[in-house]
C-alpha cells in the first residue's frame, strides 16, 4: 500500500515544491489525489477568515495563557504578537510592580494601538515594530539575553480582519493585500498575478488544504488573462464560481488562508523563531504558543516534542547511544483548547490550540 503525505506534511516542503512545481513527490501526490477526487487527509481548522469581524480584539485563552506563563514580579517577558495588547496587559499586570515586557508586532497599526494601551505601564513596557523572526536581535538590542516568558499568539487580530483595506476578509471588498507588515514587499495580489497555474494549485492545496485547488488555480489563470484580479470580493466570487458552494463555509476561506500564509511566510517564520525562543528562555522560563490551524499547530507540536525528547536514536536501535538532553518540558499535556463558554463568547477561540513548555 502506498501512503501519500497529507497536505500538512507536504506544506513543510512547500517552498521547494513551489520552486519546482512541475515535479517532485508532493506535486505527484497532489495531482493523483485531485484525479481521484480524494479529500486531504487532514481536516483543516476553521481559518480566521470565516469569522465575523470586529474592530475589538478579545484575547483568546486569556487565563490559560497567563497561567501558563505564570508572570511574576521582576520577570522579563516577550510578547511576539502584541496585536491589541490584551495578553500583554495581563502579563504586565500580573508581573507588577516591576516585571517588564517587550512587545513586538509586524503590523505598524498594531504597534501604535499597543503603545497607547500599554502607556500606563510606563517604562515597564516597550513596544517595537518588528517581526518575531528577529526575536534574538530584538531582545539583545533591548539588553536582554535571557527571559522568563515568551508568547506567540499566531495569526491575525480581529481589527486586521475588520479593516477592508487590509484585504484579509472577503466579507467586505478591499485590495488583495493580506500583509501583516504593511511595509512588506509582497501582497496577495502579486501572488495571484504572478504564480503559474501549478504554483497556485500547490499553494492552495498545501497551505489551504483545498482539494479542488487545481480547478481554482485554472479559473484564476483564465480570469487574469481578461484583467487583473485585485480585490477580495473579486477573488472570492471567482472561487465560488469555480467550485460552487457547499455548506456554511465560504469556498474562498481556504484560498484566503493559503494566500495569507504565503504572503507572510508564516510557517517559515514560525519555524525559524521557535528555536530562538527556546534558546532565549532562562531555566524555568516558559514559552506559550497559540496556533489557529493544523499546519502551524503541527509545527509547534513537532518542535516541542523534539526539544522534550530524551532519546533520538533510530527506533531500530535496541540501546540508546544518543545522550540526548531535553531542553524543554511540557507544562500541560497536549494542547489546551477553549471551553464552550469561551467559544460562545468569542468564536475566534474555537480553533485556538495553546501549547506551553518550560525551559529545563
Ligand atoms: C492574534 S493577534 C495577537 C493578539 C494579542 N495577543 C492580543 O491580546 O491582543 C496576532 C498578531 O500577531 C501579529 N503577527 C503575526 N505574525 C507576526 C510576526 N511574524 N511577527 C510579528 N507580529 C506578527 C499580527 O500582526 C497580529 O497583530
């Protein structure tokens, strides 16, 4: 029996596949699955784009994050995804009177909002416009070489989703942008205009886990011959026309997720950041990560498992010779998810998975 990789597994190698989009194992598996009409093996989490939008951001798993990070007086904390500052404010409050927080966000608008929100904490809070990919550089520049806690609350905030001009939502028309960092070089419209049909198809399949990716990619390539696709509603309507509508979820949801992941290099950035975060923690320091879809959660889970492993010898080897030293331990078993109560108050929370680990 031949076992084909799931879209999530393929996504880990998406960059090379996109570069060589007409060959390779991922491509062939993808084509085979499309021919037989099979669905991806991994059911995608409901992406943020499906949510109703609000210009207020309610932090998800708030108490669970704070319990996980366990902020204390005198502690040094990094919030890599400051958003609207909800979690950040909680960390500062619970690390009073002298705990300090460095808050980063790639989005200049978020940075301004968080600066304002955290102003009452004075010099205990510093807010920087930075990608968390630059975690080590940013903390060193701040004079910190080891910290007590790091939070990554991945994805986008409700205000980002609510603003049509950011291009994250297809509920209101806006430019196909989708950049967290509005100073960044590549927008979703650039990908839609420039990727080949094969590349678009691979992107939608792997980052959107969309089984009808080829049909959608073909429709885009045909449509763009008649004029540029530049707006969110234009793209959403095209996707709906290409594959029809079944069920409550808009068929463009997965396509928007895929484009957003690619525009912001979300999985690459996360992969590059997790080892930096682990290395930056002092013994007893905690790392908390909230993921919103299975691709990023799988990446976090695998990273943590690797750091917690006590042996990395091949399974066929009867005696351990690796002398592996784990660097992290799990604070809670598996992923923590929002309860029914939180989900009923904040629909965004239903896809959230929090994992917390402590530096040994
Ligand atoms: C879910 S929101 C965080 C909400 C925040 N925890 C709160 O309580 O308000 C995610 C934020 O992370 C930011 N972000 C996403 N990827 C980033 C990255 N690689 N570097 C820095 N910020 C990032 C987004 O711009 C967004 O503001």
